[in-house]
């Protein structure tokens, strides 16, 4: 079948444009100050620079869509290698800003390779999983994929940028889709649950809960004559995990990590110190009410009460100035984007395309989950941007590339190569 | 199944986020209030309170600047408590206490630390304030009284209390509000409207400009000046006459219902309740439960009206057509009724017809008229209810509806009342059982203002206007139908002339003939009311109240007055003299009867008031 050049998915592109445009409007409002120079395009202001970044993204999109789809599959390993080298190179050539060695600064331009590494890793995993002999049920392949993911994670953690590392959990979605055992998911879920429960309720209660649940399941299944030892072993493992979580929390975590968790768990109220960001962000969002205060009319936004509001906390501006209505529309837009991409991923004929599509969704979804979760106070403070909306060139370009590579792949899904 | 997982995760995340946002933005509105608090600071500009003028445009109340030291707890920085409390002239404990209280009220709204500094204190403080962040000086205006009387009329202003703050959005802590009197009733006109500036603050609490370019900001509006019907000179004179006495005086202009004077004794100088000395002075007067200087007897004290009430019974008798003006009744040192019961009377010629009955204040005459009124009807119940309706049409037995901050209804008994006290129908009662009403002595109670209003009604020959104080706002006359509507009594105007003539003869030939004023034709009526108190649970009679009502001139009444002097003995002894002097003062603006004036000024009743408190046996009516 012939290539269909006009086969770009316009729904996705439309949502992308809406998100980027809305993002710029909110960056404008959030970074507007009493002494702001005139003009939307002044390069001394974040909104002026973001306008430039958006313009450059258009060129990036044109370039990405002009390259043949085959290219991305063939050169995925090379791009993965380049991104690893650029991450490693940071420790020699990179600049340290706010404690993180995450930037290449070349003249007026500064780039954040961690943002691009996500896209490269997505390509590498798609390439590996779609290999003919690869079966995710085999331990050998599981280990190799684990290594592919862990290499960039390690390099990012060393910067240190735990937030970006967290995003790589998103790869669980394509892997599960391609056949990874359900047990891995379950294990992950239980580990996370025990983790939170231990911190929230303390060791004694968690152990009591484990024993109670263990005994009740045992009693329920007693007609099947279960082996007592198996239950005791599983309970012991759970208790052991809980104890180790406590140990790690108390001895390995730094105080500011502990604080972040405690605030989300409601165990500590400190709206002046570490809780300041979350508290201010909640005040800003809450003050928006049902309909919001109107664009550039947010009093919290104007007073710059929320730190980092034009970057990681951009959603608090949305909440304050556009109210519940605007926030709900934005959340719905993201959900629609994810569902559309899921639909697109599922209609791919090639496994490479599908795995890449799922990886894309995984990455975007993790950003969405962690960022908005943090801003509305149900997730610990983790500094990662909200895709397409947050201020920042590297982020915007990386997300744009990530998305439009998939749009390009989708547009040529009918061709064989 | 494997395809479903991500769908479920994405959709449930969306739902959780929306639910959380709904909670934050729609349900939990306290976030909104906190945002208003920390991003927007509200700055108030207080306007000048309106002036108060008397009916002759003499200024009674103006303003003087005053300065409050305020604190906004959120803006506080660490400071030397000891040093600052020394500057403020309070103890360090007091200062800490005030700041703690302010924090409880609101960390973001201003609270008063030290109220009402004088100009000199302010000048000294102003230089030092800069060192103490979070404190500032709020300029307000306090009252500056041009008169040393009228305290009960004017009322006072005080810091608004928490209850009012909760009830009324306009007020915040530290605001001044009118309490009592004209200040309270016309608070909204007098206070004006404070101006508001909304200031956008940033997270370092720096001002970064007006909120929304100031579209919500307002300029302060100056309070409106008001004119009240009081004649300042007459009021001052009346208060002077009432020194060392207790009681109340009301003088009205019959043709309009305007209150010319409203005197209570003892009273105080309104300046005593201004500034920092307000609080101790107020407590002192509040605690004086014997003389009760804060109790406005002119509108609150309910006294038995005594003989002036007889004029009303004469009118009702004429209206009910049970007595003719020429009908005479004999008086045998009183009125005998029932089995050997007697209502006493003083010696005078007998028998008497209506005009001289009033002039001589004959008890027997009015007992006969009263009984005829009640006995006209088949049952005493019906009779007394008819009588009560007539009495009530004079504004007695209910609130007058004036523009005073307080008042009392007085009392007019009806059939229900007597049925209840005589346990009807178990026992029956006859009209004679209510005979004291004939002479205004029994169950009837009236406040001085009701008595004055009754007098004005007689002066008007059958109608009255609701007594009131306000006449002009910002120089423009008020139009309040409540005060301009003519209220007619149930008595035909033609019946008033004989009663007026009787009252005129009180002066020419009757109980007040020693009180005549040359050149003024006065109609009046003396009253002497028995009264009782309880000492150690026992009912003890005290010296009679001295009561007098009058209006003048008889043919074109300009003033109607009612005077109550507690324990002043007979009517013309104290009340009559005071009424005559005040009438002369108002109509002639000079006193020719200096003998009366000297007598009143030199006589005190303090000895009389001390008797029941002395814990010793005492004699009355000496």
C-alpha cells in the first residue's frame, strides 16, 4: 500500500497545540511582574523565551515529520548511545544549577539531556522488544530490558535528579502490554502500598494488619488444606519489607525527603518551611473557586506566592485563574490525549510502533501523574515539569520530539519496511 | 486484559484528580479566604463622623483627632518588648497579652494595642514607631463635645464589640460605633463610609500595587451632619435645675412632636466618656446601681402618673357621654365606696363640677366619673376595655415608635389583667376594684415621655405627632411619615376645651397658683404619686413623687412638658416649679421668677434618697 502523506493524526496535533498555547498563556500570567518589559516576545522574560521555544518546536516538528519513519527504528540504538554519552558527559562538561549537574550551557542556550534521554530510551526499548526472538517471559530478556532502562536512570540519579528517574517507571506499561508477567505489576503495587502504609501508620499497625490479613486468608482457604509455612513465609517477607522501609526512611533518606513524604501523608504541617510550596499551591488552586479569577487576575500568581510557578507549578496558575472549570478542561484534554494515543498505539501493525506508542504514553502519564499530583497536594514534592505546559526549552522539545516521532510512525503504519 | 490496564489507570487518575480539585476549589472554601488574606491587604481610611447640631443650629458635637496604636500580627518582627511597652506606657505583660489576643482575632487584620492617644502622645510615638515592624498608628476621629449636658440624648461612641463584628460586615475590630442615644440610632448617617484600598502583596509581604488596578477601592465618605430638635440652652438649663434630684423631664413641641428637652437626673458630662478615660468612667457609672446615672429616667422609668392622669378620665367621661361638664360631685374628705372603704382627698370646697374638679384635683370627682365610665357597660370587663382603648389612643401602654435608642411601654391594665389577679371566674370583681385608675395611682404606669406626649395631645386638642429627635440631615429637613402623620385620639376635639380650662385654672386658681409666670398663659396639672420600695423584703412607703405637666401658651401651645421628681413630695413643690421655669426659659429666654429658680437650685433631695439606705427608721412626706 502506498504511503499516505496526509495521514497525520490531526486530533493529537490539535490537542498538542491547545496544550502548548494554553501553557504559554499561563506562563505569561505567572511570570508577569510589575516591572515586566513591554511586548510578548521580550527575551528577558520567560514568556518571551517560551514563545521562541514554541516557534523552534514548529521547525522541529517539520524536521521530524519530514524524516522517513524507518530512520527512527534503524537509528534507535545510535540515539540511545548518544543520549547515554551526553548524560555521562555532563559530569565533565556540564554546568551545575541549583545543585543539579543537568545542563549543557552553550552561550545563551542551555540544554538538559535528561529530557531527551527519555525519548531515546523509548526508541531503544521499542527496538529491543520488537526483535524477533525476544520473549518477555524469559528472564534473560527481562534482565537486558532492565539494563536498558537502568543505565539512563543511574546517570540521571547521579546528577542528582530523582524526579526524572521516577519517570522511567512508566516503561512498565509497554512491557506489561507486551507480555511481562502480571506478578511484577502486583509486586510493584504491593511494595508501594506497604511503603506508604509503613510511613503513614507505623510499624506496629502495619505488622498487625499483615498478620490479620494473613490469618483471615488462611482461615478462608483452610478447606483447601494450605501449608501453614507458605503463609508464614509470605507474611515474614511483608513484615521484613515494612521494617526495611522504615530503616531506609529513617537512616538512608535525608531530612528533606522525609519531610516531603510526611507532608503528603498529613503527618506534618509546616506551611512556612518545606510545606510552603504545597501549601501555597493549594491556596492558589483553592482560591480559584469554580470559575477562576480570570487570566492575569490571579492574586496569588501576581504576588508570586507559589515558587517555580511558571515551571513545575504551572498548574497552580491554571487552578487559580481558570478555576475548577479550567482545571477540569485541562485534565480532560490530557486524558483525551492519552486515550487517543492508546487507540493509535493499538492500531499499529508493527510491534516497534506499538511499543514506542505505549512508552510515549507511559512517560507522558508519569509526568502528568507526578506533576499534578504534587501541585494539588496528593503526591510528594518531586520537581518534574508538566508536559507541553511548563516553561523550558529542553522539556518542550523533548516532549514534542517524543510525540511527533509517534505521529510520524502512525502516519506510515500501513507501509512495510 | 493487558490492553485494559492502562485505560483503567489513566481514567482512575483523571477521576481522582478531578475529585481532589473539586474538593479544593468548590467544597473547601476556606482556601479562598486564606488567599484573600495573604495576597491582598486591606487598608481603611476613616472619614470624619458627622456633626450634631441643635434646633437653633448651635453645634453640640464635633470631632477631635485621636490615634490608635495598631498591630498586624503577621507583620511582626522580633522586638524589645520591655522598651516598647515603656514607650506605650503599659506593662510588658499587657503588651504581650494584647498581641496574643490580636493573633486570636486574626493574624492578618489590624487590632488595637493602645487606643486613643492624645496629640502629644502621638507626636512622641510617631518618631519611634518605625523601629517596630507590624505596629502602626491609625488615625481616627473622636467626639469633641461642645456642651456639658445632653449625655443621655447624644449617647457615646465606643470600640465595636465582637458580637457586632460578627453580625455586621461593615465593622472590623477597632472601629468606633455609636452606642446609645442619637449616636446609636443615627449611626449609619453619622459614621459615613470608610474608604477601602485593596493592595496586592507579594510573598515577601511587599506592596506591589493596587489590586485589579484599584477598581474595588473606594474613597471615604464623610459622615452626614444631623440636626436634632433639642433646644440646647433649655436642655442645659433643665439639667442644672435637676441637680441633686432624681427624675426625668420631657419637653415637646406639640405642633410637631419634636423633643425640645429630654432630661434625666443624675446624668454626666458627655466628655467623661471620650478617649482613654472612657472605660474607667463608664465602669464607675455602670456600677452605681443606686443613683444609676446611665439610666435614662425620661424614657425608661415607669412611674404612676398620679393626678395629671385625671384629665384623661375627664375626657373619656365626656366622650362616653356619662358626665356633663356641669355635673357636680360632692367630696367628703374623699370618696366612700364599698363597705367602709375610702379614697382620701385634701380639703377644698364641695361640690365641684369638671373645671374646678381639675383645678382642685378632687379625687372624689374623678372616682365618680371613672365609675360611671365603667358602669355604663353591662360588665366591668367590657367597661375597662373600652376605657383602656381610649387611654391607649394617647400613646400610653405601648412603645411610642420614636427615634430614641430605647424606651418602655408603660402599662394600662385591661380586663384580662384584672381577671387574672382576681382569679375570675372563681371570684368576681366589680368596677370599684379598679378605682385607683381614676386618679392615676393604681396599675397605670407611664414614662415621662408618655406623660409629656399626653400633655401635648391635650394642648393640640385631640391629636399628637410621634415624639422624635431628628429634624435635618446635612441641612435638609427629613421627610419621615412616621413623624409627620397626625395621630388622632378617640376623643372628639370639642371635649378638650373644658379640660384645658380646668388645667388653666390650676395656675390661676388651683394647686399651682403660686407658680404663675407673668405674661404667659399656662395650663398645667399637679401630681403627687405614692410610691413604695422593699427594704429587707418589706413593703415600705417612700415620700411621694412630685409630678407636673403643663403646656403654654394655652391658645397657641409652643411647649408641652412633663416633669417627674422622685420623692419630691407634692406636685407643685419641685416638679411644678421646674416646669414653670423651663416654660419661661423656652418662651422668654429669661427668668423673671428668680425666687423659684433660687429655691430649686438651693434645694437638694439627696437626704431624701439616703433615707431608705440608712438602715434606720425614717419619716416620709415631711
